[in-house]
C-alpha cells in the first residue's frame, strides 16, 4: 500500500516547525548571552553539566539513569578552555545552519564541515573527530537538545518489519510488506519525520541478533503473532532506541527483548531499559523502563532441555563483567540477582542462535511462544 | 504501491524449484558416490579444489579473479582427514534439510545446528565456528554451489532506494517509497526470492559510506537523477554483491561506485569489480567487471579545489597496502597506476565525507553531477 504522499523530504517550512524553532532559540540564546557579556567587557562563559560518573545516578522512581545538576563553567579567557569555548560555538553555528537548511549530517561530517585552518596560523579548528564528538555532547547538555534535534546523527543500525504502517519523509510505508529485507531504521526517528499511521500489533519484539530476526521474519513470526519485529543488530543505535521509546509511548504496546544469555546481552537490555552511564543526559528521551526481558535466561538451559552443544564457557572477562552488572542498582531485584547468579554458577553462556541445536525453527515455534504464554519474563 | 501478493515466504513447493533441485542433486551425488565406495569396501573420498593463492589467477578475458583446477582428495581412512571428512558430510546433510524445508540460516546457526557430542565419547562434531566455516567453503567448491544455494548466509549489510520496484518473498516493494530508511538488502538475493518488477532508472550509484547514502537520500539525489542508490556500508556483503551483479545483468544499467580515496576504498571497489582472492571460486556469481570507479580520485583534490582540512595523512600501513594494490594485475592499466601514484605522492587520503568541507550538499549538487557529466571515471 505504501504510496508516495509527497516527494519532499524536509520541506523548506521545516525551520518553522516547533521543535526546530525551539532548538534554534536555544542556540541563539547561548550566543546572545555570550555576546552581551563581551559587550560589557566581561569574560564570556557557558555552563555545562558535568558528564562524569559522580554526577550520574539511578532515579528509582522514574527507573532511568540520570545526569545530576553539577555544572562547570567553560570560560573564554582561560588558556585551558579557550579552544573548547571556540569549538562549542563553531559546532553550534554549524547546527544552526543545518536546522535552517533542513538538512541532517553525521557527527563525522560535522567534524569536516567545521574543520579548517585558522587564518594566518597553523592552528586547526579541530584536529580529529575525537575532539569534535565531546563538544557535540557538551552542546547537547548545555542547549538541552538531543543531537538529533541539532540535526546530527550517529551511524544507523537496525531493521523493523511487521504490523505497523509508518509515514516517513512523505512516504507511507507498510512494514508488513518488506519482503525478507526489512525497513532500515533511520538515524533520526523524531516525529517531524517519522509518524505512526496505524498498527494492529499486539506487542513488539526486539531481538539483538540479525540472524534471529531473519529466522523469525522468514518464519513470518510477526504475522502469526500479530507483532512488530525489530533487530538492533547488536547494541542498539540511537535511532532504534528513539523508535522504541516512541512506539512505547504512542502505540502503548508491551515490548519484549530477546538477547544472548551473556553479560553483553544483559548490557544491551540494560541500556535499552534505563539508559547508559555515558549518555545519562539522554535517558529521558531514549530509555524505555517498561520493556521486558524475555530471554535468554540462564534457567532456559534446564527449562528447554538444552545440551552442552548450546553452551560456551564464560571467559574471565565475562565473569568480571557479570559481577559488575550484578552490582548495578537497577539489577538489585531478587529475580535479577538469581538470574545473574545462575549465569555465574553455570560457568557458561548461551547465544539465541544455540536454540538451533534443537531444530531450525525451535525459536519461532516453541521457545518464544512458550515464554509469552507462560509470561516467563523479567522486568 | 507495495502491495502484498502472497503471505507466504518460501512456499512448500520451494524444493521443487529448479535451482534447489539442482543443489539437492549435487549433494546427493556426493553422498551416493561415497556410499558406493564404502559398499565396495574401498576408502571413500571427495575431491576439493584447492583454495590457495597458488590456485588463484586473474582471467584477463573475463576480467575476474578465478579459482584454478588444482584439487586435493579428502579421504575417510586418513587420520588427518577423517574428522574433516565427517564434518563435510554433516554440513551437507544440514544443507539438505534446509533446502527440503525451504529455510535459510546463518553460518553461525549452521555451526550450532550440526554441533553435538558424539555418542559414547567426549568428541564434539565441531569445537567452534572456525571449524565449520571452512567446511562450508569446501562444500561450496566441491558441490559447485554458492552458500546461498546451500541455504546459508553471512551477515547482511547494505541498503537500497530509488527507481526500482522489486518483488521479494511475495511482497511488491517500491524502492522509491522508503522514506529516509531504505530497504535492507537481504542476505540472499537469488532469483527464487527476489525479482525485479520494473525500473526507469538510468544508472546505479553505489556508495561505500552510510552517511553519504543518507546525504544523497535526504537530498533526493536518486529522484533528480533517476537512479538506484545503494550503500554497501563498508566492504560489500555477499547479498549486496549478488544484487549488484543481478542488476547489472538484468537491468543493464551503468554502475558507478563512490568510495573513500584510500587503499581500503580501492579494495572495496576491487572486490566488487573482479572478486577477491579468498573467495575466488565465487567471482563468477559475485563480481561485476563492468562497474565504474567514480571516485574519490586523488586528482579530485586539485579538480575540486579542496583544502588540507579535507585530508588525512597516510599511515605506514596505508602506504604498504597502496603499493600492494598497485601491483595487482587488474590495476596494471596506466590510468590506475597514475591514480595510485597520485595517492602515494600526496601522502594523504580523503574521505567522501570530507567534501562537506566545501558545503553540506556539495557531494549531491556539484561533485557527483560534474563527474557524471564529464564522464570522469576509471574502469
């Protein structure tokens, strides 16, 4: 059914849109304030919330990892800060151009867009991307705008198919008609570009592994079970996380997550659910506290009569990482402690792929349906 | 327009399809031959073409890298070969099941599917995937079947949008209606599953980088220039290569490739064009000798008035790799030698992203159109 409704991507009226206008205002405020200080002959500065571990905490009520209020001043007249001060305004001016032109670019492209040699010197505005990326994060915090709102994106990753029709950049796309390929989840999934048109799905299933997505898609799992099927293709990219949060808020469907039974799988789930320490200031817009951990659970080994062929010995790093995760406040619940203890006691991990030791479509026909039927998940 | 024509993926009649039947015959021949030898009381063996550098050559006429005819016998009654002999037939039997059930799995899943502990022993059929992957390649060679024909796939990667309508697994998909997301190129792009319905494209453009794909897609490049736009997202996966070869043969459109100006970009182009040494036996089905190298060329630096901000110093590894590539017989042509010499002389590389040092949409509005207009490409 996907018919083109408009051939325009971001229309020229994009800058008039509320969110873009809001972001522009924030950037202009930043500049105006610095400019006024200069006019007064004073030292211009910007306040930036500290993105350090000591300024991060778990909000027990909201169930997300949050950035605290501790802030630091970045001054122009300070030899250790002047360069970063200049860089912050350079990036801000680049973002202003992007918003005004209704275009989006990658954070690497932003590095190139703003990189040049200062007039009459050998000094580059940025030496490499390792210099511009943290400045982007600074700007997100001090302008209180996600990088997507600054029209910047990280690399995209992930696919989605199933019982959902979306409108994206003027195209109406039926995700039930994607063949075996799936729709590539865009880098930026804000509502200016991507809207949900209709859905008769009953739940959402996100799987970590691409090959499991393929297995479920080839078996038409989403059709039989009336659901939306996503793969994050490993750690979820920002686009996939925003999409999931928006589906949670707008479609109000239960969301199940299926990852490998290893510390990395637990971490993928954890970031989806309560956000990450590194990007704590974005949890509000990225984390989805309502998601449910469908598997794989360490207890699935006995529950599904798996054999040693399905297991891989834990490495030292796995054990250390599992112990670290066990100590996170958001895994304090008794059921989670038991889950992680079982992983450590087993001394082995299991990939979802290992369910193929049972049979090709065991994951589609028995494992997931039984888990859903028995409400056998953790939250 | 994408309307569902059939809700079935591989139908149960899949096994009756010609190609699947052909592959089944090949696998059965392999087994029958070994079985007959056993009945005679002799030592069963299989002949496998050697996948070594000394058995690989560049076919000047076909312009592809090919595997030679040197073969090696794999015997059952030979302590150093018995394990691999057993493994080859295990994988073959797994593939037979897949074809019969009309299902496809990843090579990692095949490892799990066939992994088990031999009865009354501690011996595993496979210890890890590093043991099963080469066996799959052996089977491809000795059964003369691509792994896709054996119903196996490597991880998928890559997106496509633009002036093409495809039918995939029963769905009709208009690639001009994909919003910003793009259609995920399936792992397996054989004609049983994927057919081209119609296209009014005038050429195909493949870009290495996802962010450049995004830039071109957001600027609706494929609409203004009536083309099909693909990204390989780095080194092209097998699905993307098969898709490109089939588009070449069936749509008969010129294909342009845009990669970074560095040895890695040249290598991506090279593999697309003439195949790779590692997978030489697949060139016939994967390589696309007609593709054209649109850029980035080392000469673009002067041609487009780029600045030092667009450059990155070559590393020692870059220089060594460039010299290696320069010595490949398929880069012997004078123009290619000049191209690689210019890269080495510059002592810098350039990413396509670096075109943003000019302006956000320079790549869309000036760089590519000028190159196409001037027929400024290498073959």
